[in-house]
């Protein structure tokens, strides 16, 4: 079977597996709680605390280590750790899926590609662990009181974390080194099971460590002055935990895809032999596909997170979307715009390699225009953000003001249309070079066109309607918009799938027949994804402002201020560059070991 | 190699572009709100109202929600679609059938609105899905805002003054302040001479600006010599930082030519905060060439 034909099957399976993993992720913590303990938000409880209140510190409580700001040190190391962690979590998920596809279709290329993917994540795995160790060391050195405070609360989780990490390493080694030994018959099933265990351990690790971050943003299970109430489950299961679990889970898959895409692009550009070029072109295409499948649901997960954030604390929500961080979301829009455009651009160029793809190239101009308009709408929200002096005048330095979610109507609309357009690009690519056999093909096409038109009209109408209703009702409108998008995607896939079943082809896909600039779109994707992650990692922590743990444990260090966005962006850039250097090193190692192998 | 260089150049360009864009938008750095308690010395009603305004706009973060742009909360200090300023409309809140708080006077309503906002939720502003029974406003005496009772009074005074109604909150008295702050500062000395006497710095050091009664102790370094740190102290610490650490953790950096463990290590426990500040400030000034 041709890989291109199976990609939609792949998409379905990615989604199915994701769902299972997700259910697991969301419930993963249950094991730690014998009974479903009620969530106890700070302050709404009569239970006597078992811990000490969060300490009150002075600047002297923060030891210094060499020159420079302690915060920046921890920031960079934590972010690097997260980059690698996200990568080594995301890759095994789709490796498992690809291995399964290879097994189901009997196409050896899938199996080889899956193994190549996991090989890349082996070195990344040890980097993750090392960086995690450095992070813990730095925290203990530079923020001793905070570290002791959190360790006291999270002690049982930490033990589980260490055990899981050990289990994950074990699974990964068996999975990788046992690939050949368990390559057929029952052995292959055992191998798949190890892969599943690997993912289970990884996901559980992620949700455990997410709870540390979400506890710091929206603490639960402690008294208003930070004394631990004795129930770790209540601490973990805070209001933002599951939204972050979901958002990160999806983002990690997309992120993993984008990095593997960059790897394939690099290999493609340096490959000499046509077979090699074809292989890496196909790999790049698959990786990009995975990245986009992950990208499409991300905005929805993002909005859920925002909604829970407002519900937890309106003050925090407004500070985020309308206060000092408002401009950050303009940067975010720029990045996501770059990612969407890059992914689409790659798909459009991909039409070259499909005989008969030319027929659809007319559509590209239109789709590019739609994307651009959406991007601009998103980029310039209607309550245009003010200058810093206006912000100061309205709300004082720490808490400037904005008509926050007022912009969401337009933004939601733009995002949904962007998603539909990207999906359309996939659909066209899928159809390129094929002639449907069914008699109702014309009707089917008309139905598809009508579906897209009606969907877009519905989304835009809802968006406009949003301007006429109060803010707190408006946020609810995003739900029907999302459902419209999901419905169009599902229905169109179905119609198109049935219509093209058994379609005849005008010729085989010419893998490897791609212009070099298409590969730069893959690099753009990888770099932008990494940068976006760094930026959002910053806002996740920045939103706490002058608190270690929001509202309960104040930050008394000299770094308690909120830096300017430019400064934060520079730190993110430096971190991304370090990460890239490390990744290039990994790729180089890989090449190096191959050369050695070739010599033997 | 050429390909790699091209890829690198491209990636650098992208990263640089993002950094450039982020630096080209309005830049704002936010300092954490100060934790220092307000000085009530010589407070008049006018300055109390001004203090209230500062807290309202700064530490209290009230305009974050209460502003004319976002429609997230009713306007408080100006008249608008929500009626006259809040201190003027307070009586009508108390008369409202939905009111279920415990306040009986407008001033009490304002205070109650700040510390238990759900006692009365202005129509249309409740948390979504609660039918205006739960307010999204935080208790400003707790959480991340944490105003003291005196600060809350100051904000009330400001809201009353902005509405042009009588200011009914009493001026805070000295008694309130001393009752709160006395234990912390009891018996603290107020000048460097007395401090050097009380903690016996004079036994080991020549202390600048202090009458040494003809003595020149040499157990510890001559503190006039701190001048050499004015441009940068050991460990690259700022001067005051360094002095503070030298006093509370003497062994952290042992001055050249002297023995560790000579200077008492327990000043951190024995000295009052204000005394430590006094010593640091006085030594720093001397080092910087002041008096
Ligand atoms: C098109 C929409 C979006 C995309 C493509 C996107 C993408 C991403 C990516 C790639 C990450 C890094 C994930 C990780 O660290 O594993 C991330 C994290 C994050 N996103 Fe989004 N996001 C989107 C929308 C949103 C929205 C609307 C919000 C709401 C405020 C949001 C808030 C966050 C936060 C707070 C994080 C940090 C999570 C963490 O690392 O702890 N995102 N996002």
C-alpha cells in the first residue's frame, strides 16, 4: 500500500491512541489516592493542616552562585529540560503508532522509520535526565527554602517519579535494543507491548510533573498561608492540572513531529542518492503530518486552559490576557501564524510530487489569502493593546488593563478558519492525482464545497454575533464554533474517504522530488515550535508574578519583578539556540555512528 | 557543511526575528508591590485619601477589573453606566432585595464588598453559571492582594472622596500603628554610636563616625577600610548586600589577614531589622565617602 493512502488511516489511529493515552493521563493520578478526595482550594477547608505555612523570607535567604541572576539560570535549565522532555515524550507516541501501521500493512519502511525515530530520541533521553538533575541541583542551591517547602508537600510523588523514570529508561532500552530481536511473530507483539509500557510510564511522568507547575500557578490542598493539609491528591488535582495535561500532551506530539521533520529535512538536503532523498522526503512528509495533526486541536486545548484560568482567578486571567502579558499573546499569534503558514506552504509545494497535483494549485492562492487574513485578524485584535504609558496610566505598573476577552470573538473565528483551511490543504493533497470511480463524484464534490462554505459561514456569523453580547456569555460561543470545525472535519473526511475508495491513480508519487525551499519550511516549523514552547513556558511561570506559589508563598528574591517581554524573549532565544546546538550534536552523533558502521 | 551553514543561518534569522519583534513592542517591567507598612506619622485626611488612591491603583490592582475598557466590573470612582460612583450608590445596594450581607451603613458596605464580595453581587457581573450569586472579585484582604485593615480604610476614604460624599472612615491613630509595630522594634537603638556600643562592634573594630574614646582595636579590620569596596565588593555583591552578609554571616567572606570565627555569628538573631539596616546604611555611607 502506498504511504500516502494510509496517512488518513494513520491520522485516525493517532487520534484513537491519543484518546486512550489521554484517558489514562487524566486518570493517571487516581492510583495515588485511595479515595476520590474532594478538591480543596486554598482557604475553603476546615481540616487542620499537617505542614508548616510557607516561610517568609528576605533577599538573604537566596544564596548566590557565581554572577548573574539566579532566576535566569533556573529558567534556562528548566526550559531546556522541558524541550527534551517534550521531545522524548512525543516521539514514542507516534513511533508506536507507526510501528503498528508497519505491522498491519506489512510495509517494512514504516518499521525502519519508526526505529530511526526512536534512535534519535535515545540520546535526547539521557540529555533530559541530565538536565533534570542539573535543574534539581540548581533549585536546591539557589532556592533552598522553596525547594524544601515543595519537597515536603510532594514527597510521595517524588518517589513515584523516580521509580517511573527508572521504569521508563528500562522500557526505552528494551524497546530500542530489542527491536531486531523481537521483530517477528509473537516477539513483535511483545515489542509493541514494551512500547505501550514506555508510553504509559512517560505519560504518567508528565502528569506528575505537571502538577508541580500547576500547583505553583493555582495552589490547592493547602491553607491560605501555604500550610499543607496532608492530602497530596488534593494538591495535585488543582484547577489547572487537567487543562495543562491535555495541552502539553497534544503539544508534545506536535513538537516531536516538528523536530523529527527538521531531522528529515537535514537528511534530505545532505542526501546524495535518489533513494535516500526519497526516504527522507517521505519521512519529512510524515513528520509534518504528525505535527499538523497535533497542531489542529491545540487552540481548543488552549482555550480550555484559558477558561479554567479565569474560573480559578479572574484577576490572573485578566493579568494574562489584558494586563502586562497581553502583548505576549501578540507574539504568540505571530508564532502560531508562522507555524500554520509554514505547514501549509510545505503541503502546497508537496503537490509537485503528485502527478495530477497541478489541478489543485489554483486553489493555493485563495487559501494563502484566507490564511493571511485570518492571521492578521488574530494578530491585531479589535481592542488594540495600548502603549506602556497608557497601561501605566490605567492600572499602575503591575496591573494594566485591557478589554481582554473582547478580542476572543475575532480570535476564535480566525483560528477556526485557519484550522479548516489547513485541513482543506490536506484534503486536496489527499485527492491529488486520483480519479474517483463512484458515480456520485460530482454530487460529492458539491456536498464538500457546501459543507466547507456552510461551516465557514457559521463560524463567522457566531464570531460577529459575539460582539453584541456581554463578555461573560461570549466565551461560551467558542463552543459551537469548535463543534462546527470538528463537524466539518469529520464529515468531510468521511465523504471524501468513501468517494475516493478504490479510486484510480494517475501515477505514483515522486518521493524526493521536492524543491529545497520546502525543507526550509520544516526548519521554520521546528524552530518556531521550540520558540513558542519557550515563550509559553515563560508565561506559565511569569503569570505568578512575585509569587513562588501564587497567593501563598511570596518570592522575596531580588528577581521577584516581572521582566519586560523583550528581555524574556531574549532569554527564550538564547535557550532555543542552546537547544538547537544540542540537537545538532545529536544528529551529528547519529551520522558519525553510521559512518563508522559503514566502514566496518 | 555548506548545507549545515545555510540551515544554521536560516534558523538564526528566524530566532533573531522573533527576538527583534518581541523587543519592538511596548516594554514594561513590573516591580513587586512593596510590603512595607505605611507610615502614619503626620497623616491628614487629605494624605490618607491620597494613600488610598495609590493603593487603589497600585497594590490593590482595582482598575485591573474596575475600568472603562473591559466591562469586567462596575466602575467605582467615576460615574457611568453603573450609576454614580460606588460610595454614592452604596445606600441603594443596601436597600436592594438581593442584598444578604451584614452591613448597615454605606461605609460598611464598601468594606464588605472588598473582603466578602459575594455578600452582594452586582447584576450581570457574577461568575458565569452562578446566576450572580458568586462574585469573581477576590477578597482583597487575602490572596495575592492582601491589603491590611488600614489600607482598606484608606481605599474606602478614597472612594468616598471620589464620590463627593462624607468621608466616614476614621483616620488611623498612632496607637494602631505602635500596637502593631512595637514588638518588632522594641528597644532598637537609633544611631550608629549606640549600636556599636550595644553590640560591641567597638571592641574589635574601628567604626567610622563613632567616638572610639582613643581606642584603636585591631581584633577585626578597621571599618574605615571598607572604602575599597565602594566600587565592588567580593563575590561581585553590591556594597550594601556585602555589608549585610558580613554582619549576619561573618564567615561567608573572611577579610584578609583575620581569623574566621572571631566575629560573633549571631547578630542576625540579636539585632533588630531596623538596627541591621542602620549599621549597613551607616557603614555604606562611610565607605562611599559620605560623613
Ligand atoms: C493555536 C493555539 C495554540 C498553540 C499552537 C499552542 C502551542 C503551545 C505549545 C507548543 C506549547 C508548549 C507545550 C509544552 O510545554 O509541552 C504550549 C504551552 C502553553 N500554552 Fe499553548 N498553544 C495555543 C493556544 C494557547 C492558548 C489560547 C493559551 C491560553 C492562554 C495557551 C497557553 C499555554 C500555556 C500556559 C502553556 C505553558 C504550558 C507549560 O509549559 O506549562 N496556549 N502551547
